[in-house]
C-alpha cells in the first residue's frame, strides 16, 4: 500500500517539480487548475506515465479520470485499489 507522501515524491520526481517540497502539497489540494498544484494537460500525460512506470497502474476508464486525478488522496486510493 502506497502512502500519500510516497506518491507526492514520485510526482515531484516524475514531473521534475524541483521548486516544490512534499509538505507543500496538501492531500486534498487539486492537482490541476490554478488552485493547488496547478498541473496542465501535458503534466497529465506525464503523470499517467509515472503511474505506469512506478506502480504498474493504468487508468483505463477515461470517464473516471477527472475524479481519479482530482487530488493526491483520490489518486492514492485509486492506485492502492488497482494494486490490491
């Protein structure tokens, strides 16, 4: 089972977010948009690749992608449910 801090670390490393520390990312902060982490569509593709490489998890239901990628908590829950 992965932790939110582990996921944050992999996101920072995978997306080359050098100016951000783990404790600066809230578990319920939005990942995309102006609030929270502020990721964009290119980051979404890279984040998908990080999930596949680091956790062997794929997002196959694109209708659910917005909910899955909403926050660190939602993404962490998805990864853990797929790996169980």
